[in-house]
């Protein structure tokens, strides 16, 4: 028996009543509180930090069991672990991947600006990961299981599979940070174990710029509601993204200055963007304003089917399908860019600024401080003139 160990006896433990701390040796103490309660405490140090681990009430835990618990704690320390941490792990209920994904999603959601992304984040895991990983506790998920989960969609839907891979990694990283997993998972290593994906065309389907005037003519004659028709034409005339138009509010429009100011939080790059409004775009806003239900400056310009809610992106997609147009709403930005490059003499940087594209050259970006608003105003007026439906044979003169 080691010196200084087992100083107490069962009788002494039973009879001690004076408040204080009584050492049994080796870090084990009987603590008597001023209120008369008696409890076992194991004192130790980890990384230079002193800690006290409670081992239970002396009323229910006899001396011999307290010594066994203290010896187990000393063994854990020798093995390089913290007894308190290990006890927390033992009591912790490790969630399944499905439960962890839901909890992580709830924490991440308030930081996402795009509601569609928030919905898709969980939906893609439901579709591609929960069948194989959903019921497995997160601390038991292995790299091979993740790899096998991704294998089928990796070749069938490459872009979606890459997003699923990222989201699985995010759930497991979250689980590690919460203490549910002892380590994170090497997602890069998993990717190396997957087959090479085929090269995919990452561009959005776009209408040839020469066909845009005919499309606008057909759009105006379509059976869609006036608000939907106006929203789509406004999107084309401003070369804006669908989400920017659908989330547009009256307070963002300065009719006198003929400018639509999109706030940073609604821009893809997180930077406020001023869009000069051509005459036809202002006319659309005037028409839309006549149908306003109220004068609230924060009301949506292009409200959806539900009052106070933005128009769905699918609304624009369905309109294109009904018109039998094989393009996307986003693709009209490409139509505009091709038109500017092939049919006008406007400088490249003016067209790029109109699309709110970040400049590839950091040097050019550093020296160009202007947003080229007045030059972009001429560009957008020319684009609106080109997009206007016209009789066959009419020619539009384009400035530079």
C-alpha cells in the first residue's frame, strides 16, 4: 500500500460531521458542507489546471466504492484523458446523423440570406444521405460509409453531389465541435476515393441575344398574370438576378434619380449595387405601382401569390416552360452580356459593372473607384431599346 493512501476508515467517514475537507490520499477527499451534507470529491490537475470531480454522496457511495472511482480517475489521467470530460462523454446521448443535421441546420439557418438555400440544404441530405447515414450515430460514421453514400450521385448529379459532400462534412464538423465525435472527418481524402466526375457545362441556359426582342413580345402577350410578366421583363431590362428582382422593395427605388439601389445583404457579392433604370423599366414600375395594395415603402414590388411574400423563383421557371423556352431566367444575364460584347461598342468594364461582376484583376479593381453609373445608364437604355418588340426589318442604332 502506498504511503499516504487510504487514511480514512468507514467508521471515521460515518462519524465526521464538522464542515471541512478530509483527505483519504491520492486526491480523494470527503467534503462535509456547512449544511451537513457529505460528498466524495477527487482533486487532480490536467495541463496545469486544478479540477474537482464529484464522485457522489457519502450517504450512498461507501468508502470502498469512492476509492475504486478515484483509482479509475487516476488511471484515466495516466492514459492522458480528463476524468470529467470522460464522464460527460459517457452521459452524452450521441445523435444520429439525421438528428445532428437537423440541429446543425437550425443553428446555421439564421446566418443564411437565401431562404431557398436553407430549404435545399436539408432537402439534399434527405434525398441523398439520410437513407444510408440517417440512423447512424455521428460518432460511428466512417469515411468509407460517406464515400459509399456519395458514389452513386457523384456521377449521376455531379454538382448536387458536391453540395451533398460539403453538407455532410458540415454536419460532421458541427458534431465534432459539439463533442459528439472525437475527430472531424477528412472530406478531401474521401473525395480522392471517388471516381473522376465528367466535365459539366456550368453555364445557365441562355437565349441567343438576337431572340430576346421576340421573347419580350411573346412575354407581353402571354397568359401569365400582369405582375409576373412585368417582373420578368424588368429582370431582363435591368440584367439583374432573379432573387434581386423578386426581393425588390419600393424603398429601394428612386424614381426621380432613375436608380434602383440593391442593398448589400441582397447582393451575391455582399456589396450594394446601384442599377440605372431605363424608361421602359420605370414604366413597368409605374404600372406595378397602380396595382399596389398599400403605400408601405418596404412592401415588395413584385409580390407573390401570398400577401407580403416574394414571388417564387419557380414562378419564372414555369412561365418559361409554358412558353416552351429552353432557357433560364438567370440566362438572360448572359444574353445581355453577349449582346453588349457583339452588338455594341460599350467598354467591357461597363458591361461587367452592369452585371455587378467582381473584377478578375485586383489591380484594375483597386484603381477603378467609380461605379460607372452614367455610362451604365446609356448602356441600359440601349439594351431596353434593343429588347423592345419591333417589326421585322427594323434596325436599332446602338451607341458606344
